[in-house]
C-alpha cells in the first residue's frame, strides 16, 4: 500500500513538473492577498482553504496553509473539525485579525432560540471571539436537538418547525453581538435568496455554492453579482473529491473525467506553465469569485496558492465550453428538501430522486 501511495505521489509530481517545464511568463493578478469587498465593507480573500474531511490532518494543514500564505479558512459545524482548525490557527502564529474565518450553522440548530448558542459552540471550539462569516449550510431545517441527522423510524429525515427565514433573522441579531461579522448562505436557490432579500433587512454577504467548469451557473452567478452577493465556490475542482464518487448524491455523473485529466485545461495550463488545477482555480478568481480548494498534501497546497494569474479572454471562452451542468452535491432526497429547485444541474432529479 505504502509503495502504491508513493508511486501515486510521484506520478502527480511528474505531471505537475511537465506542466511547469513548458512555462511561459503568466501575468500575476496581484498577490496572494487578492481580495474582494463584501457588501458589509469587509474584505474576503480570493483564495481560501477548505476543511471538509481528514479530521486528523486539519490542525497541521490549516497551520501550514496559513504559514504559506492562505488567509481564508472555510469550515462548518457539521465537519467536526472546528477544534482542529482553531488549534491550526494558533499553531500558525499568524495573528487572528489577519485571517478570515468562516463557519456554518448546521440544520438541527436552525431554531431561532438555538442560533446564538450554536455560534457560541463554534467560537469555543475555534477558540476565537468572533467569526468573519457565518453561513446557513443548507436551506432545509431539521428537527431541533442534539441529533444532527434526526430520522424517523423509516429512516426519513425529520424536518424542523421553523423556516430558514426565522433562522436568518436570528443570525441578523447575532451580528449585533460582534460574535459574527457577516452572514450569508450556502446551497440556496434563487427563490430562497429572494425570500431573504424581500423579507429581512440583510442581503446575504456571501453565497457559498458549487461552481466549477462542469457546473458554471453563469446566469445565477450574474444574478448574485447584480445583488452584491459575493460567491465562494465550493468543490472548485469539481469531481476531484472522491466523496462524490462514493456517495449516491451525484449519480453516475460524478464518474465523468476528472478535472485534472481534462485535455482543454491541460492545454491552457501549458500556455501559462500552470497545472489544470491551477487553471480551474484561476478561472474562478478571474470571474470575481473566491475559491476554497481543500488539500492535505503540502505540494498541492502550494500549487493551489500559486493559482493567481490572469487568463486571457480566449482561454476563459474555452473553459466556458466545459459547462456540462453537472451538479455533484445534491442531497435533496436524503434531506427531504428539493434543493436548487430553480437552478441548473438538477435534470433527472426533479421528482426528488437524487440516487
Ligand atoms: N457549503 C457546502 O455545502 C460545501 C460542500 C462541499 C465542500 N465545501 C467546502 O469546500 C471545500 C472544498 O470542496 P471539496 O473538498 O469538496 O473539493 P475540492 O477542493 O474541489 O477538491 C478536493 C480534492 O482535490 C484534491 N486536490 C486539491 N488540490 C489539488 C491539487 N493541487 N492537485 C491535485 N489534487 C488536488 C484533494 O486531494 P487531497 O485530499 O489528497 O489533498 C481532494 O481530493 C471543502 O473542504 C469545504 O470547506 C462546502
């Protein structure tokens, strides 16, 4: 097993070096500190670091990523890594005020009376007095209580009695305490975001959603941008995460060619002396979005950090042709909630069947 793993790493390294060997000078967008301004006036870095999975590695990788230059850390209550992230931040030695930390409320803590307590739990584990961003992880509400996935005797998820609008209003209140600097959402549809805009006094600062060359969501991205809602792309590398091949969420579609093997991306990468992964991340940044790739491998973290470069319009146009409207993250059936109802990439799942 060990030699297989070593061989895989060697192959990845060789692949990376072959991309670098045809290097031409690529224009750097600015620096690793490239950032956008949220509708709150705060800055959010373009390049960030995801922390879903690999609990045991997160303390060291978060610390390493920060030391190498990452300044945006994305986590969530349900990832069960907030303690590790908090320790990683401390270990890095980077001052807290120089780091943008975002976490997410989980669906069993959506009752308005639970929201501030849930934030306190996250702050305690993250060992920080505030988070820069608090997101609602999904629009669906689960039964309140300690069980994160409350199911009935038939195994079906039990819904909560309040809606995401009630949760949102409770999140608005928490911003007044200083424990949360900005609030936003994740995995919402256009209609669901419209409800927040029309029925509360806060426009979400961020929508964190699945965006990659296989699911570009051009119209929705423009719609969000027009409303001043900054997009953070999750799973920016598409189906690179094996999780999507293992879960039934994303049907057969997750078995399509991995981003790293995509010939168009390889060709573009060779022009700039960059890898396909770097091209994909640069595409997101060149489109005005933040990207939060996850990695626990040192050289991959470095590679991801070197993804700030300007892509020429013809290369952006080439990447646009890869839009297969392939959505990999769709737990609608399990969560008993038709997610993304008015968005692209749910064909074949309209009657609630995701797998
Ligand atoms: N809001 C939501 O509902 C939601 C959903 C999903 C994800 N997220 C957030 O988004 C983050 C990223 O999404 P993700 O983890 O699904 O997918 P991702 O970042 O697109 O892909 C992760 C996979 O790509 C590999 N990888 C990373 N950099 C690489 C490189 N330079 N070369 C080759 N392979 C590379 C990683 O390998 P190794 O693991 O071996 O390092 C891992 O297998 C998550 O960690 C989480 O913070 C949010």
